[in-house]
C-alpha cells in the first residue's frame, strides 16, 4: 500500500521484531509507513528481544484481549557470573561472581527446575505498576522499588547447549512471564549470578516465526 494511502487496514500483522527498538517504536514505524491511524500490538517485547510481535490494525485491535493471554515460546542465552539491575546484559552490572566451579550437569539441572516455579520476581526495571507508577520510573528516579512477585506457569524447558559461562535454552511459558527473571533466579540458585544475553520469541500463541 502506498505510504500516502488514507485507507485503514483491518487485521493482524505478525512482525519479526528486530533487536534494538521498543515494541511501541516498531508499531509507530508501521503506522507511519503504512498510514494506519488505528494500530496497536499484543504482547510487549523488551528492546533487546527479537521475534514474534503481533501488530493489530483497525478492527483487529479488538482482538487484543484474546491474543495477550496465550502461551509464549522463547529461545535465548544466559551468561553466568554477573548480575545487573535489569536482569539482562543491557543493564548496569551490580555484582560479579566466580562460576568456574560449576559443572554443566548442575547448570542443566537448575535450568530444568524452572518447570517447578509457580511464581517469580518482577524485575525492578519493568512496566509493572506500584501505586499508579511503573517500577522502572521509580528505579530511574532513585526511589525504593517494592519487591513484587507474580504467578507463572512454565510448561516446557529445554537446554539447548551449555558452554560455560553461556547457557542456551528454550522455554514455553504463560503470558506475562519475565524471562529476565528466569535468568536471575537461575543465578540465585547457582549462587553465581546470571543475566539474560539474548532472547527470541518463537511463538506468541497461535502465531509463530514460521
């Protein structure tokens, strides 16, 4: 469609989001390029993350409540031996730990233990709210960020490779699960810290990269 066309399209656009821009920035780019006055998305991805971002056009925006609750599948990598304030590699490093004493077998065992989790910590740098304010706005202003948890369901976990201190994984989880927090929890259990270094959403049920 020419960028000057005033016609509003109705439906879904499954975007393979690139690394770098926010989900909102991607939507705004599509809005401007395709001249779509009514547009939104279902299921935010962090700027670092890539993969399936479901964009909603026109009357398709009414589907948002039905498309944000489905399970998600991710692949990613984790680096052991450090912690950051955001739980991922893009944050400010706060601690470092030795990891050389760990065995690949132990690390794999603890990754698979994600399936036992029923709740997780909400990252202090997140869009979750406390008394009407986002946690990331509190953190950026130097204010105390309350500790929040949320229920999660981890259906499937697969260890793709262990090349310490790097661990590759695939996980299928409930909507709203913070994969950054899964990495953080792994570091806590191993006692060596851990941060998420890459993430791709392969599926936002029922849409996939394919």
